[in-house]
């Protein structure tokens, strides 16, 4: 009787780990430790090593290792500069200093003292929103608690309702992650929400003053909403209008430490990381802050961020910065 060969999953594991630099002896030992017969393990490793497809994989593996070493070098420079210690808060920063130190420096920052001209800060409450735009039809992500994959599977959770009804849910539902108005909708473009847009101002000297509805997004939900660890493919400026948000961030150049999946999401629960399952995350330089009403959070493209609302919360985001050539974008992951 022929000896059982490797499963498809183990063959994928073998090719991937050999390509990433695992030695052949170590690979054989791992297979034997998993119950594979020693002669089968030896034959499988030898067959992989001799295959021309695998030799091409080795070249890609060496390129990947070089890129990872570059990212590790960026991490070392990041730590040497002390940027790993905290998510900075800066008061009354000039636009020139913001762009030089943070936008072009590819560093996050919380900006204070720059939303004093926002009527929304003195007006917005759930009752005010209902009075001004309660009859608008809006799209909300619902049923999130029943699906741990609700963020990458957003299309399954889109629900249309009157804005007034959603605001009532937020007011009476208590702390929950079950429903949330996230940026993946066109709510802000609806004519019925125009009175709310009039309460918003483009941060002077940072965001292009001629903002259109499609240049902004509205996030609104109860305390307890969580946006899982992910990154955006553009620079984003988040303006906090109502409530507080707890933010944790990991540098873009530490992607190899956050166990990415589906291109822009992470396997790690940054609110309660499982370091046994994801040990490399312990090496990530996590910075955090609580963003208060009237504060702006700059999220550089590619930076990983996890966000939890501590109160009933409303935020407005911008992504059209006042720079020559406009915003910079990452290509969509393949």
C-alpha cells in the first residue's frame, strides 16, 4: 500500500516556508512532528526543492525578505526618533508644520484648536440631527454582532432606514457594536443631509476649501462600536464632533507584524490581542490616544488603526488635502 502523501494544505505550508527561508532539515522535522512518515517528508521536501516553480518562489521569497528588512530598518529609525512612545497631540499647529512634520513625514497626529469655527460643535446632538434631517433615508450597517466578518463583508449588512429611526436606535440601544453608520455609503451626498453639511468647515490650510459632499464621509453610532484593525489606501483626516473615540495605531511599515488578511484587514484583535496566536504583534509599535470632540486625527495612508467609540459618537472624515497634485493613494491590494 502506498504511504499517504502530504495534504494540499501541508504542501502549501511547505512551499511557502521553504521560500521564506526555512531550512530543509527544519521543514522535514516539522512534517515528521505533525505525523508525516520520515521518508515521505524527505521525498516531499526534495521534490519541492527541485521544482522550477519553487525556484521562482525562492526568488520572490528573497525579494520579500529584502523588503521586510527595509521595513525593519524604518521601524528602527521610528523607535530611535521616539515616535513609538505615543500618538502625539499638537495644539494650534500651523498648516506648514502639519504638512512638513506629519503629512510628508508619514506620521499620525491629533490636532487640537483647529475646529473652533465649526457650528457642528455647539449644535450637534441626536435630537438636533433628527430635527434637521430626520426624514432622510440613510444606509446603516446592521446585524454586525452576528458576523465577526462584518467589516470585510459590509455588503451583507447594508440596511436602509429613516435617519430619525436610526437616531432613536442610537439613543435607546445602549452600548453596542451591532449597528453603525460607517463611511461605506453615500449618506453624506443626500440632499436631505445638506443642513448638517452646512455645520462643517474644511480645516483651514489643510483640506481643500471647496469641499463637495463626495469629499467627506459621516460616521455615527452608539458607544461600543468597534472598527477592527485595518488600513486605508489614502490619507484621512477624521474630525471628532460628538463623543470620544479610543484609537490604536501601528505603522504602515510594520505590516509584517499585524498578520494582514484580505489586503487591508488584520487577523489581530487590537482591543484584546492574542499574542499566542499572533506573537509577532508583540513587536509592533502600537500608539494610542483618546480623540475628544473638537479634535482632528490624521491617519496616514497604510497606517493600521483600530477605533472604539467610548460614547455616542459622530465623526466627519476628509481625504482631499490641500497639497500640489492632491492626495496620495496606495494601489488596491491584489
